[in-house]
């Protein structure tokens, strides 16, 4: 029943997108309101299916390839990701009821927004390669259209171009992966793929293709270059969906292929997955520290968190193949928990950036400042999101990252020395990424919301509409709830984890006081409720002591200015100066920076100027030579346009013979 409801909901979203082609003043409220109702209903249905531990449902529709049809299926894994997709979609729709009123080109957004939501749902429900890839491409094209909604602004056209190229590469990799899984018989139903496991060599190639195909959409390094271009270019509620939800659909694709369809894993599979994940986490957070664009910082932060998830997935593969079921269950629980957490706090932060953009028309942190006094509710919600993504207790980001480190501490039990050596190094890189993430969001919140306004636009900021505040407030509350009650989330993930790795963690609900003990109570435990009560009571006690005991009256006085009473906002720390120590340490290793200082001579009245440019070394080392090679090949093949008919026929004949030879060798 849940499957039928979700398919009907996806069809309703497609119809809603078609209806949005009509131009009317009330169309924005109608589309976003309709998407809210449809996605809310699908969210409730998927959560009920998940908690009821319902058996898998399957359905075949007479669509697609004539001999195959379109297969759809819902099980515990797809129900979990359906819940994430539809909760994020419902939140973005509710937020857009207010934010969408400020959209300058609604006709370029409204038709594709519900289509994007429908495509993500269909990817999760698909049970054959054809339906999966068709839905995957629909998701890519709809999101590309949303990225290009404001194609005349800034570098948005280039962002859309890079995005569609990387999306094509990812789809091609997944197409090859499904082709290898289907085998010579060409049976592309997922049920048939589960029935026959490929050989060790073919399985390794499928793993690499899954990393490339799903990783390109998720933002794994070095396939991440499109993400910090495309996510900021889209409207803010779409950016929240792309960062908080679409990247999770990519993780679902990796889980479905590697942990479900490909068959038994080899011991070494966790090695490349962890290595790529750790490198992605560090690269993402370093670039987030360097940029001043509020939405681009959040996009790079998404790359970091995707790397954290893939580290946990690599740990789960390593422990599963070595027969350590409890440790594999812990790592997989941590991965899925962080998937959920990232969808919450990243959506919250993108909603907050959209509120700032609405109030100030600025995304450059260097032109913001002082917004906490002018937008107190937005500032509070952004502070919660920044603390959650920085993995500070008692919020949800800390709970999932703490579980990952608990899994890392179990690595000495592995018999493989390559894993014993790699996992501590991966743990050190994750610790570095976590510390840098804290610095990144201290910089983001401090420069944007504290201090004094740096521009007239920041001085004139006002609080945003109630729909936007309601969406941010709900997400902030959920970030706190998931951090205070992590045991409930972990227990809910148990059936999914057991399906993926063949084991599950012990039930956490019986420990009392909302505590969790992922390994054993005597070894490691955490109680989010006690931490929350301690922090809240300590803060309240400090406030009472300061205001009631230290002084009989509240006194307001200027802040200590070190003897230089200059009210000019230019005397504050800038985003560039805050990140300078990190920039100097890692320059030349991960990125290349160029600093240009124009200092006037003594007596000159013109201001000094500082210019900073950051160049991604991956672009120079990998993508630029490929682009040049493609252009060279295109120039060489340009001669094919001027052949005679005989020459064209000879080419067609040669291509046919080659394809027949390949088919003969394959069979």
C-alpha cells in the first residue's frame, strides 16, 4: 500500500509541475502548497512503513522497455531514504511559501521544482536499472534547470554547464555498473542481479564505477568541482534540496549497488572508500574556510560531510568482510545517522542563508555583520545549525560523528595490517576535518551575524517572513531532539542496518536516561539528555549569578576597544584575515592562492587594497588537461563532417563489424 501511495504521489508531483506551466499570480502558493501536502503524505507513509517493519512491496508497471516493464519496490532501506527525501521536500516547500514570493523568475522555477521532487522519489523506488537510470537522469535534468533559473547572473551559466557534464559522467558510470551486474543475459531487474554474483574482478570494477557514478552526484573528491558552483547558483530552497537531499539519493545509490546488488564484498573494498572519504572531508572543509560567499561555504561543507559518511561506509565494509558484525553494524548506524543529521542541519543552514539573502541581497560575508540584532530569530536558528554541523554536543552532529570515532577505535580487532594502518590515519584526518569545521562555522557566524554591519544593506536588514522562520525553527528543534535522544534514532535504524551488513546494534532504549552505549556501558557511553541539562542549567546559573549577585543593576557600557575607539566597521576581522593562518599552512598542498597587496606610499590618501584568489589544484591537474584533450580530439574529428558518401558508408560498415566482434567476445 505504501508503494502505491508513493507512486501516486510522484505522479501527482509530475502533474503539478505540468500545471505550473500556466502563468498566474497564485501559482507559486499553489505549487509549493501542493508539493507540501503530497510530500508530507509520502513522508508519513514511509515512516509508518519503516517503524512497522513492513515486508517489502513490489510492483511492475507496463512502462519502459517492452520486455522488462518498470519495476518498483520499497523495503527498509528505500523507506528510510524516502522519509529523508520527502521530509526535506516538505520543509523546502513550506519554506518556499514565503521565500518564493521574492523569486524574480518564478516561471523558471515552479515547473521544475515538483518534477525534481518526483524524480528523487522515483530513484529510491526503482527496482530495475532502466527505471533507476531514467529517474536518475530526470533528477539531474530537473535540478540543472533549477540551477539555470538565474543563468544571466554571475557565473551561473558556467555552473550549469559544469554540472550537466559531471551529471553525464556519473550516469555513464552507473550505466556501465548496471551493465556489468546484468551480465551477458542482460537481465536488468534488481531481483535478478541479486541472484547471481559477478566474479571478483568484475565486482571490483563495479565498486569503482559505483564510487564514480554515485560519488560524482554526492560530491566526492576529485569529482566535487560542480557542487560548489551549482548549489549556490540555485534558489536557496532548491540549494537546500540539492545539498540536504539529492546528495543522500546519491548515497542511496551507492548503498543499493555495493551492499545489496553486488554480492559478497572483498576485504579490500573498504580501503579505497575510506581513503576517498577522508580526502573529501579534509578538502571540503579547507575550501569552505577560504571562501566568502555564504552559500558556497555551505556547499563546500556538504562535500566535507559526504566524506564523513563515506568513511563510515568504508568502515562498515571493512568490518563486515572481516566477520565483525557488531562493529560493522556500529559503522553503518553511524553512516545512516549522519545522513539523517546532515539532511537536517544543512537544510537549516541553506534556509538561513536564503533568509539573509532576502533581507540584505548579499551573500558575501565581508559585506554582512551585525545581523543578530536585526534578525534575532534567524541568527538563533543559524547558530543552532552552525553548532550542529560543527559536531558540538548536545546537538545531532556530535552524536553521529561520535559513533564514527567509536567505530574507528575498534580497528585494532581487524586482522588485516593494511586496514590497521589506514583506519587510524583516516581517524586523524576526520579529527582534523572536525576541528577545521568548527573554525569554519565560527568564522561564518561571527563575521555574518556578530560585530557591526559592514554595508548599508546589512544595516537595513529586517527579519524574514513567518513561513521561513517556521521551517528554520522546526529544523533547529529536530537537530536538538536527534542529539538529545540519539538512542531512539539508532534503534529505528536497526532493521536497515541488519539488512545491509547482516547484524544490528543492541537495543539502546533499555539503558535508561536516554543514554547510548554503542559497544558496552563499561567501555563507552553518552547521554545527550544529561549533557543538555548540564549545559542549560550551567548557562542559567551563570546568568543568574552575573545579573543578580555580581551587580544590583544592569549596566550598559561600550565594549572594551583596546584604547582605539574607532567605530569604523573596517577595523573588524574580515573573512580573509580569519582564514589566513589555515590558508598559509595548506597553500600549495591542497590549493594554490595568490595574494596581491596594494599598499599606498606614505602621504598618499588612497586606500590600501588586498586581493586574494584561490585555485583548486584538482582542476589544474585533472580537469584542465582533459578539457584540452577533448578539444584537440574534437578538432581532429571535425574532418568527419566533410567525408564523401562512400567514406561514410565505410565508417558505418567498420563500426558494425567492430560491434559484432565485441559482442562475440562478450558472449
